[in-house]
C-alpha cells in the first residue's frame, strides 16, 4: 500500500483582518474620549508631581544655602572679633613696653604736667606738698619749684621724698584734697577699659600678652 501524497502548505497572504469583529471590536467614540481624558489627567498629574518635586528640591537647596551663609557670617564675625582683640592686645603690650622707656628718658615730664594742672586749680591753698621717689627728690624739687615760682607758688610748695613711691609716680596733697599718679593704677584702669571693650573676663588680656 503506497503512502498518500502530501499537500504543499498554503501561503499566508495577509488578507485576514483579526481586529474586525474580534473580542474588543472597534472602539466607540465614548471609549476614545475616555482614553483621551485619562491620558490628559495622567499627563497633568505627572506634570504637577514633577513640578512639586522640583519646588521642594529648590526650597531645600535655598534653605541649605541660607544656613551656609549664616555659618559663614558667624565665622567672619568671630574672625573679625579675634583680629580686633589681637590688635588691641598688641597695642597694649607695645604701650606697656614703651611706657617705662619713655619715663626713664623724661621721668619728670608727667609729674610736671600734673603739678601745673593742680596749681591752676588750688590757687588759694596755703601750701601744696608733692611726694616723689627719694632718688628724684633733688631734681624734681628744683624743677617743680621753678614751675611753682612762675605761678606764684614758690613759698607754698613742699617737696617730700617718700620711699613708698616708685619711679615716675607722685602724690600731690593740699589742705582740701589730693591727687596721685600711679602707673600700676593707670595700667589697671587701661586693662579694665580693654576688657570692658572686648567683653572678656579679667586677666584674659594679660594672659594673651604673656
């Protein structure tokens, strides 16, 4: 028995329309409108979400920049204060170093200026006593009495050597009061003024200089 001859496979001619009359069929006008509306809504929601995210990122970046600026301004202010303190400390240290040298060169200059000022205010005083360091008594006596004589005070001026008084310090006394020149007291007042200006605790400026 011989085998039946096989038929050649038929060629597909792409002439069959699967969509027509299929499960979904052609979309109606309402369905197309619904799809279009859904696409618009999805696009709008996506756009709004992206916009909101971008705004949040921008706000976060601006806040970070503002914080960094505050930190920078604070650091600059601290640096400015530090430089100001250092400048004042240096000036005070230089003045403290120069003062003894200047006094040594002209030990009576400040005393003479103080005496002249006092004599201009105590013209009616019966006498004025000036206490100075023992090593300066002779020189100071001659020069101060000359100043007093020029102002009508020669017979009323008394120069007293006082071991308790050092260097260019002096104590001027009259019947109703007195005034002194004390370098340590002056230095203490300068230190207090510096501390008050800088807003630092006592001893800070001195510690910085040391």
